[in-house]
């Protein structure tokens, strides 16, 4: 076995392990028994705090430039909006569909790249966007007949999440293009996480949502949520460097697929065949577009 093939196999293992780990994150949101903004706040506080501790004990003292710091804070603002709407979507339509809709950031990124970064928008991308929205139409069609406003609101929140997450990725991409410094990467993640926690604390205050936890169970679940989300993304980031874009797309599609499975197993949630067909179409469209883009 060559060194290259061995490295790729290890990278694939990290990617799959990360996707599986992250798939439990929306489940923890649902069982946390706190308001959506509060669970988002503690995810970023605990996740960022653990990484900050690791940064301090490893003595990796290398502060980024002010321009990079400001970029990370802006990314944290977009991340706060992302989680603000994603958590509400999870509670309204379930972890699986909410996570699937958040994956629509792929299409937002494709259109922004074509508009502002001179990347060619192919016919395939346009067709996949149309296919994805056909999928969303199938997902919401049974609820339109039942006039389920909460379900439709959850779908809307999920799509807003996609735009907000695209804002996170675009901000990080632009900021990193302005810097050749790779030694402060861990601290940059800490800055994004903790700045997002600050923004979420402000949002919780405006929404009159107390950040005080009622019991130890909430604390344990939210701490687990912060660790699961953060560790999962560390695994994904380690894995994407050694595999192709098509493998990255397939690996990350495990997240919404498994989230759908977990919600069925843990909460007894079920979807109609039409909704499952719509989810399958949306997943296929996301995969086709993702494999056509470069790995992160």
C-alpha cells in the first residue's frame, strides 16, 4: 500500500467520523430542553472555551493580524444568525429536514462565486438548483394541504440558515485570502466561536430568553452538544485535505441522512413517502453541486 493511498484512507476515515459525529448535534439541540438561542449560545461558548483551553495549554501563542481578527468576528456574527434560525428549524420540522435545508448553502456559494468571484455557473448547477427546490416543494406539499404554518415556518428558517452559513464560509474565505498566516488557525476558530457566543447572548437578551440553566441535565446536554459539534468539525477539516471533492460531498451528505435516521429512532418522527422523495431529490442535487466544487 502506497503512502498516498494510506493517507487518503485515513482522511476518508476522519471525514466519515466527523459527519457521523455532527449528525448527533441537532438531536442534542432537540433534547436540550432550552430555548433555541440559549442552546446555540452554549454550543459556541462551550465549544470555543474548550478550544481556547487547548490553545493556551499548547502555548501556541501566535496572534493573527487585526484584519483577520475582524474577519473572524464578522464570521461569528453570521454563525450566530445561522444557529439562531437552524435551532428554530430543528424544533419545528425535526433535526433531519432542518439539517438538509441548511445544506442548501452549496447553491448560495455557487451563485455568489459566479457573481463576485468570476466562477462559471454551469447549466448543471442551475438544473440542480431547480431540482432541489422541487424537492423542497415535495417536502412541504403535504403540510400545505393541512395549512401547517409551523412546518412551513421551519422550512423557511432552514433556508435562511443556508444563507447565513454561506455568509460564514464566504467571510472566512475572503479573510483567509488576505492572510498567508496559518499558525493562528486554532485561535481563529476560537475567535469565531466566542464572538458568535457574544452575538447570541445579545439576541437572547432581545428575545427575553434567560441564559440561566435550570438543572444539571441541561448543562450536561449542552456541554456535550458543544463538544460534539466542535470535535466533529475538527474531524471533517482534517479529512477534507486528503480526499476528492466528490468524496467530500458524499461524506457530508451523511449528516442529514443520519439525522433523519436518528429522529426516527429517538423521537418516532416519520415522514410521508412524498416528503422522503423530496428529501432524496434535494440530497442528490446538493451532492451533484458539491462534487463539482473544490474541496475546502
